[in-house]
C-alpha cells in the first residue's frame, strides 16, 4: 500500500521517538435520521410564528452553512417526555447501541488491540451519567480493568480539541502509554428548544486513538497558532469560518473540511474536531487548517504542514 500524505502539527523539533505522539484516523458515527435545513426553517416558522426575532433567526440559519443534521430522534415522531431523566435515557440508549462499533473502528485504524489502551479520555456535552460511560465501556468493550478514566468537561465547542490535547499530555507524562479519545454528542432535545440554539445541533459519536510509534497517523506536537477572541472580536453565528480565516491570515479554502463537516452534520460540538480530522485522513490534498469554534467560546486552531506519511 503506498504511503499517504500526512501532516504534523507544528511544535518543538527534536522530539524523541519514545514520546512522539501519533493521532490515528478517527471513527465517526451519526444516526440514520436526517433533517434538512429547509425542514428546520419550516419548523421554526410554524413554532415561532409572530415572534419579533423570527426573521433574524431564519436568516442566521440560512447563512449558517448547515445543509442537514443527523438526529437519533426523527423530527416527525412524537417527542419523548420532557425533562432531564428522559434525555438521559435517550442519551445512554443510543451510546450503548452505537459506541462499541465506533471504538472498534478507531482501534482497527490504529492497528491496536483493545488491551493496548491505557487511558480513555471521554467528553460529552449532551448528557451525564453516574457511574460514567467509561465504566460501562470497560466491561462492554473488553478494556483492561486498570484503564485510567479521564473525563473532560466545561470546554463547550472546543471540547474535542481539549480532549485530544489531554491525551497528548498523558502521552508526554507517561511515555509509552496509549489513549483512546471518545466524544459523545447524542440525545440533545429533538425539538427546536430555543429560538436558535436548538435549531442547528446534530447527534454524533467519534473516537480516535492517540498512541506512540507503530501505526500511520498524524504527529501531534504543541499548538502552532492559538487564537483567543476577546469580546470586541466576537464572530457572528454562521460566519465563524469566514472570519476565522481572516483572523488567521489564511485563504478560506484551507478550512474546507470544517465547512463540509458543519454542512453535513450541523453543530456536533466535541465530535466536530475528530470528524474534520477523519476527512483530512481521507483527503489527497494535505494542506489545511483545523479549527474549533463556537458561540461564546474561545477559538483554537492549529496550522498543518505537509510531511510524509510513513509508519512510525
């Protein structure tokens, strides 16, 4: 099999092989039920007819770049009972149904047996359970009993990038360890819960292995170009990637994967960064920029530089 293009996130040179960190091809799952932006707009018109902000919200949705979303609960079906308990049941049901397959695909891409995972970094903005999902994963998927469980919370739309950063930190602190990152954004309210925030989210589960040499992947190093937006630099909803490319001083085309993921899946929060990285792995054009951006959160980006794609 010929070598494929790959990119190294920029960082300090001279990193020893013992702590070199590889990010392997992510796995992504989305539900089969879809809702188009046209269906979302029609639902908004029916639900909020006469609202004085409806026109502005409809324009924001039209300009958001979202074409469709995948949801675990079809829009046309009767809604589940309201409240946190019902949402949690939906969240857990869908995770238990879909997550093992996503984990298996991520491990196969990393050429790694399940017993080779030393830590699981788990992130979800869509639900919470006790005991945690990672405890269920250890039993269901066959992980070792001593696997470290590392939750990442409070990072909003940047949670996917934060989880990968945490996995990299574990690798640096414990050379030789292998980390599985899991992002679960499943079971959000299927109805249009608020005038805008409920209109664009989609459901998704992603997993990616961060490991040492031994597989094909992206070499992770420290961030190349962190971006922090102050209140005076807020990016209007639906225009994020255009304005981000301006702030970074890069052509809008380098954000193509980010645009495509948003268009095809909507706002999938912490699963967005793995989804973008998956498209990068499958793309024959390696140059580009990965970015994580959301309303009221800092934006983080890392420029990617072309390199060879050997087995390391």
